[in-house]
């Protein structure tokens, strides 16, 4: 037993010590790899370039999007989602899910109806008026997306239903500017 401990001591004493530079480089490489993994698979920051989600998300807001939320549950009405724009998948859009596959959507007199029942939308500004639409039934595996700024939003009323495969993730937090820090709801 003593001989084994002595051998381990000799082996550890004979290993060359890493230079401070090498240790720093290894730390940087590990940090970069971890950041890349987090950004690719877990969380990603996004910038809001337009007013289509005002007043919920303002031009210039920066948000954190969870890429794992929808691995744990299905997207639901009310979720704010970042997705690949169906007409140009190189662009990302952010909108709110208002209906899911199998539901029938209709807008009459600026009221959203799902399956003939009015759906409360407390996130919209009071008195907002917007055009009638539908009725349309959302195909399974698809979503009907709308911006909160209904009169200035390029959404499902324009380009149709969103395929689930185009979803990037769920908007979780507004982190910039600091005076708007909070949950994205």
C-alpha cells in the first residue's frame, strides 16, 4: 500500500506543470465552447427591430429566448415565440400564438374568437381596432401568429399558418434596456 502511494506521488511529481498561458487558453476555449453550446441549444439573445409587438416588446428591446421550453411542453396560445419567417427562413420574427392546430380563428369587431368563443387578450392596448378575419381552421402541427400591434404586424393574416418546425423558441425575458427588465408576457 505504501509503495502504491509512493508511486502515485512520484508520478504526480514528474508530470510537467502547465504554464499560466496554457491554463488561460484552455479556460478561454472551454468558456467559448460552453457559450456556443448554450446559444445553439439552450438560450439565445434576440433584438427586437420592429414595432409589431408593441406595447409588449418595444423597438430596441433585447430578449432571451429559451430553445428548450418546447422540448418540455407544446407551444400554447399566449406564448411569445421567435420563429423562422415562413417566406424567408433566413429571417427571424417574433409574434404571439393566438391559435393552435385544430382551432378555428375569427376576428370580428376587433375581438378574437377561437372556436366561436371570445378570447380575452389583456396584453392588447385598450380600444385597439383592427380588421375582421376568418373564420379559418388552423391545421394540425401549425399555429396562428399575431403581433400585439395588430395594425402594424406582418403575421399569419398575411402569410398563413406557422409550421411547428419553424419555431426557434419561447421569449422568456426582456433584459435590455434595464428599465424594461422583466418577463416577456
